[in-house]
C-alpha cells in the first residue's frame, strides 16, 4: 500500500467524527485536483477511506496502485514451482465424521497466495441452501466478463453437503469485485448482488451488479449493471445488500438493493428496486440526509411488504438510522434513530493497520444486521437490529460487544439496546448477524473470543430468543474448533495481495426456515504451506464453514452427524 495513503489514514484515525465531517469541507474543496488522479482513486486519500468496505478498499488499492512492482501484478505470473508447494496440513484439512461444521468452498479453486474466502451470505428455499462468499482464487489475470471475486456453493439436501459452482458471472464489460449478497423470491429465483468495476482507458467506472438464477441456483446469468447518482467514472459504489419481497402482498416479487455511494461530496445511502425479477432496476433514490459519513446500508422486508433500510451514520455522533417505505420502495418516511453506538478500536492494531482495527490487526466496521418477523406468532412485524459497540468506551475492558435493539411497532420506537453476549471476560464479540425463524424465534450469530485469555483466537457463538428479543437463552458455541487470525497485517500488507491490509471480512450471515437456522462464516482453522509460508508453521487459511442449528431452544445440534465435504482436499 502506498506510503502516502498510510500516513494520511493514520492522521485521520486520530480525529473525531466531528473533525471528519469538517475535514470533508477542506478536502473536497478542490474537485478538479482530485479528478486528475483518475476514476474513483481519489477516495483512497480522502477522509472517508476509513469507512470503505473491505472489498471496496481492496478493489481500489488493487486498481489504483497497480504496476509491475505491486504484489497484485506479481501474482499474475505464478510459476509451476509455486504451485507444486501449495499444500495443506493433512491434520487440519481432514474433517472428522463427527464434525458439525461443514466446509463449503472447494479448496482446489485456490491459487497461492490467493486463498481468501470470507464475507459470507446465505439464503434457503425448500431443500436448497445457497451460499455466496468472497473468493480470491482464480481471479487473475483480470479479464472483463470473466474475473469475479465472488464464489457460490449450493446444497440441495438442506445443508448436508455442498458443491461449489462457478463464480458469480460479472457483466460482460466488468470485473466482479465482490461484497456478495444473496436473496431468493417465492418462486425460487435466486439473486446475488456484487460490486462491479468496468476498466477504461482512463481508469475505471463503478457500478453495482445483480445476477439471477431461474433454475434453482444451478446457473446464474451475467450481472446487470446499476449505476449510482454520481458520474460512473468518479463516484464509487460500495457495500450493497439485496432482499426480495416474499410476502404475497401487492409488492410480491420486488427486489430491493441498498448500498453506499461515495463521491466528491461525501457518502450517501442509495436504494434501487426491480419489479421485473431482477432484469432491470430503477434509478436509485437517496435515503440518507446530509453528506456525513454513512455506510452499511441494510434492507429488509416486513410481513406486509414494508421496506426498511438501516445504515451507520458517522456524523457528530455515531448512530444507527432507519427509514421505512409503505409503497414498495417508491417513497420513504423520515429517518429515525435506532440507537447510538461507540466505535470499536484496539490502539495497537489501529496503528498497525492505519485505520480502526481490532486486536490481531483486523480492520473493522460495525456493519449491522436486520431482520423482520414475518411469522404468524404474537411478535409478527417486530424489527430486530443487531450491531457491535464499545458502549463502555475507554473506561471499560471490552472493545466490542454485541447488542440487539427491537421495534414492535414497525420502526417507530426502539427498545434500549440489550447486550446479547453473556460472558464476563474482557474479550471481543463482533460481526453479528440476525434471522427470524418461521415461528418467531430469533437467532443471532457472532464472532466471539471469550475462550482465549489473550483475546486473539475466534469462535462462532449463537443465542436464541423465544420472546421477541426481550431475553436470550445462554449463549452456546457453534464452532467445534477455534481459529486464529491469518497474517493479514504483517509488514504492511495482507498475505493475499487481492485483499487490503488487515482485511478479514466485514460480515457473516444467518438464514432461517421453520426448522433450523443456517449459519455461514469465514473461518481460519485450516493450515496451508506455501513458498512464503513454508512448513512446519505455514499460515491459517481463510475458508467458509457452515452449521445448521435447530430452531428449538436448548438444542445446539441438528442431531445426525453432518457428512464430510465431498470435494478432494489437496
């Protein structure tokens, strides 16, 4: 990463969010100077670079700083000698029959050192479980219409086994640069959205993209491009999520996508909708007020077709904000505050990463998750928002805990945030996700370090509530093996040169039906040996794992052992 950028971001790290807002006026006062850098590359040196998504930052660093001496360019010339030493530890690569965690991605698709699978997304339709994830393997060389950083895997037996299918097809003109998000409609059509980047002679153009499947997830069409409100060669489209209306109401089948657009005026939350099954999308509308730093746009649909969009606002104070539409996403009610939050930051890691980070050099954004109860239970219509926050600030030991806020009246009023993690440690709990089962049971998953006194190794924990999020049963561990942090911030770089420094993913997801919760997450338990990381130590290898947890309270396993992944481990 260029030295000019690291020094700039380290300065930015020391300012308050108020100073960030004021600095926008100074930095963006000379748009012509910024435009001369080509495309949206100006964003890497802006005050808002700290709230770029991991995928957005990685894509910009790769595209804007590409040269014959960069790690990205070096990777395009991997020799067969490199490939011959690309092996995994047999001990950690094997999956015992009793293992309740299932490997999702195909390890044979990796290429050294591009072995990152992370930022998971999942939907369920009948017996089909679709999983999407960032996948840096086989992305290079960069080829429009071919190169994609988003992988897909499908199970047709409700998560008993997975087969990785092709990458998410980019638009014919574009590179797929990730932030995958899945949705499914009541007909079983699947949709996956990603960031798309179109190379040009002067730089690149930035879009969102949506690919769809009408054959049960077996194949996906090339992505259609959706532009933002600003010039495509200057604005940058970042961190989208997608959802479909399955309510059977007047907006049945609508597909909604929300995301963040960065331009020389700041950042804003956008929403576009499709009323023809993802073939075309409307011109996006702006949902956030003002141009302070916003990120993490998250859409959800209520039981009567209400459309909610949630986001992070880094203004004078850090807050979660929400807006609601009652007419299928055409117009929205005024924004409301869900809850304030306090950003999480470990001082040493933040210095190492040149931005806010958690211990172990994990770049961090407090990306929220939202779900709406569509059951026929008494809690029907309740809106649930989960997020992480350092509520005790510098006066307390925890850097990050997981909270839940709920609204029983359609987002008009919100409960006081409830801390979900029930540990008494000084460890981090972060990156939460929420889903609601068909009977109204609420399920939350999150990364948790409570089992490591050093606050480094990670597990996935879960909590369930059967009373509308007012109380939760004791937290329980989902992972059957703790995992470490890979070398993502060593010597000023990530081991994977298609990921920015300190990148370990921004989000995981959880889905639910009438019988189970379906969890997917980035997991570093396996060990890999390469030329750069030889035996006996090697390095942790980021992959995607899956678990199926019953809706029934008090039960933390589906019962029968999940069979081994069917692919051959090298």
